[in-house]
C-alpha cells in the first residue's frame, strides 16, 4: 500500500507519458479554426453572421473616418457575401516588419494586426484588436479580396486562411478606390449553419446606414436565395438623413406613444475634431402598449448586452424626469427608478468614442467607465430643455411613468403577501362572513356599509351562497390616491383579500371567489357616494371583473308603506308617491316609514327586499362598448383630483337636471 507521504514525494519518478512533445504551438490562424467559439461566439447561426458583421464593420470604419461614402453588400447564389466600399483601400505595400509580405496579407493572416490600435488612421472604429477580418479569412472556404488604391487594382485569393498566391496587380483604374471582400463560410466549420439568412444580413446593413447618416449602403441579393414568404427585397438603397429618428420610427411601426414627439438629439464632442471626448446620438420614445426595447451601438457595433453608455442614458433620463417633477411640485415622483423610466421606453443609442473597451471578442457589452459620464452629461442637458419646452407632453410623460412605478410597488406588495401566505391556510379578513359553498358558481358577496348594516345582512343572508363584507364608512378614492396610500388602506386590503383575484395587471379572473360582487349601500346620497367610490375602485383596479359581468348594485328600499295588512316598499320619493296614489286605498291612513339606513331594517325585511333572489332588484354594472377613452375621461373628471374638471362637467350637464330638491 502506498503511504500518504509518498503521494507528495517530489523525488519519485512519474510515468504518465506527459512531456514536451505534448505541448502544441498553434501558429497563424490555426487557433481560430481549432477554437472558433473564442472569436465569434460559436458556430451556430449567430456566429456565422458575426463574420458578416466583422466585414461590414471594416467598411463602416472607413465611412465614419470620412473616407468612404458608399458601401455595397451582396449575397450571391453560391452562398458568398461581398462587401465593397469606396474608402482608401487596404495598404498593399510591403510591411516594415514582415518585408516579404504585403500589409494586406499580414492583416488577413495574422491575429492582432491592423491600423486601429492607435488613433492615427482611425479616430473611432468598430474593429479594435486586429482580429476581425483575419478571423473571417480563417473560417472561409474561399476569400477573394480586391483593393483599388493609387490608381492600381490588386487581387489575392485565400482558402481556409491560406494564400493561394501572391498579391498581384491586375490593372489600372482612374476613378476607383476602396476594398472589396468576397467570402464563403467554411462548411467544415459551420456545417448546416453555413448559409447566410438574407433578412438578417439585410437588417444588419440597414442598421448601419441609420447609425451613420453620411453613408449610402446598397443592398443586393440573388432572387434564388429569397424564399416565397420572405419579405426581404432583392435590391434596396439605404440612406437616412434623420439617422436614429428614422430607425426608431421604423421599429415602432406606427405604435401609439405617450408623447407625440420623439426625444432625439446628437452631441458631437471633441472626439470628432481629434481631441478626445466622442459623439453620442439618441432617439427615445415611450410606447403606450407593448414592451419597450433599447438598441445600443458603439462605433456602429451593436452592443446586445448594453454597457456603460446605456447606464449613462438611464441616469440622464431618470435624473431629468425627477428634476422636472421637483420643479412642478410632483411629490409622487420620488418612487421613480431607472427601470420605470427606461424599462418601458423604446430607445436607440449610438456612441462614437476613441478607445472603446468591449467585454469579449464579440463586442456585446461596452465597459468604458468614462462613456457613462459622457453620455449622461451630453443627454441630460438636452432632456431638461426638451421637458421644459413641451410642458404638456412632459406632464403626460411624468404622470405615465409615476403610474407605472406605483403599479410596480403594488405588484411587489402583492408578491410579498403571496409569499407570506403561500404555506398557510387561506387568510381572509376578520370581518368577512364567508359562505359555506366551496365553488364559485351561484355564490355572492355583499359589500355593505358599516357594521350595523353588516349585522342585519349577516342575519338575513343565505349562509350557503351569500357572504357579507362590512366596510367602515367611505372607502378611499383610488382615482386620486397614490399606490402607497392605496396599499396602506385596510378596507381596500380587506376587499382585495376577500375577492382573492388580485388587481391591475395581476388580476386573475379564475381566482375570483364569488360569482356576483354586489355593492349594497344605504338608499341616500351618502350611500350613492360610497357606491360611486367602490365602482371607481373596481374600474381602476379590477376592470376585467366588470367586463366579465360580475359587478352589481343592490337597490334597497328607502321607504316602507303599510296599510292594514298590506305592506310595500319604495326605492325613492317618486316611487313612494306612485305607490300611495295607485296601490293604497284613500279611505285609511298609510303608515310611511323612512329607513335611516340598512342597519335600521330588520334582517327579514332586508332579506326580502334587497338580498333574496327573485324578490330583490339588482343593477348590473357594465362598460360601454367601444368607449374606453370616454369612460376613462369621465371617471377622471368625476373622481380625479382636478376640481376644475368636475366643475366643467356640472356646467355642461346642468341643463339635463329636471328636478332638484333644495
């Protein structure tokens, strides 16, 4: 048996065959072919199109640097992609370090070779580490490159990263310049994923034109590559003078937005003039419906995972909106976070900086800390001016964002309650007298005004199908209250718990515990006001409950009329006068009793007049079809916190009043 100490004896010979001959040294482009995932993220569809992006980025760098005005992108029937620019052309003279090789061949066959490590040839660029085009070359079955430079045309061909001959001059030209790269991805590397998708390359080329308004990109695709259901055009020319604003409008496809105008702008820092800050361009809006998105770019390279430039945009918008709220005295805006502002927004952000630092070769996240400060400072000032210059739009946006923040807090509160009660028996409000039936079918809950009315209703109810929830006086007006105030209100909390279906966007129709939800209040002005407050609550917090036909209003009597053995009930004064005239004999005295409230009614009378099916009168609350906007405006006018709207409503409708007791 081997002793434990022997395991750590460094003097004992090790016979495992591991020696210097096992150490491999991969030269040239062999590391790329052996481990392509390290350079393009994988050999799937995404990695394949990364080759197209790298090639197009090189052409775009020439455009951004001011040397190219046109780029041609073509997909051919043999599966090859061609990218041509009219820039300076890759240098073809001998490289000073590798004198037997041209600079062109060094760039195509050597990792980390290029003109973008310093800012001598390019102030800003998407290719930063000299890897892009050499990786494309390494992972292509064939790559042909043509350079028009100094009135000469040069060509060279490669197969799987290896030159098939020397760089040759093939003629002269008087009016051509630039670089043309044609390559076909290697099927040995990509397998069934070796065919470019026309729609994806088309959108990539189009986005580049949006990002740099000074370039024209010409798209061409062989008709044979377009499937019958493919909407990608075979030919198109991209040129967008409005840049990201046009890009955002196309992405939204006519969707309604909170503000009519987009927040757009462009700040050209000192970087463009060669002295080191950068350029930022943006276009932001807030769609009323649907999910938001943010597409960000650095030096025309899409940063799919965001980064510090997105953080700068988030800070600028959040601080700007909070600053505006403080200016106009909106105290509710203190709960706003960056996610409330930028999360629902649709935004395009493009920055050009001198020395971007990306995480990983695929450049999906920007890491420069200074980019956050630069973007925030550039955008914040413009956002402040935009808000102050359009006060109506600013107020609408602020209110919309605050409402979303309040909804977020409400959802979090509901999740907290859900977590607390998940492992326990269903928790119901203490004042709720529940029905005994376990299923929802045929069950009802009466929301009544006060404990005395609740006592009469509990005694007179059908215990099997009817539940009673008494409320104390007038509930909170949710139309003018903050989410935090609504969440802290015990009566509303009891009502939400009793119904069990959640509120707002988290409303769950299947979890509603009762088939009918019946508001039963006193037949007087105060009772009508309480019923209005409850309907406002259901409209704002559980609108689907109304739409599904679950909400009703009971019509209890206001008067009891009796003469001899005859007893009738009247719902209001007009009904009382009608009964006195037509239902009772004029020869005897009619005893008229006016109920002060539901609590004054004996349980049997309350049951027979307001609760018993077949004897009671119920009014179903419905939503007007096709009038969502009008209904919302009416609720806001009557129940909101702006008294001017109520005054205007009274003035407009005063002529409709036929009888007013004073």
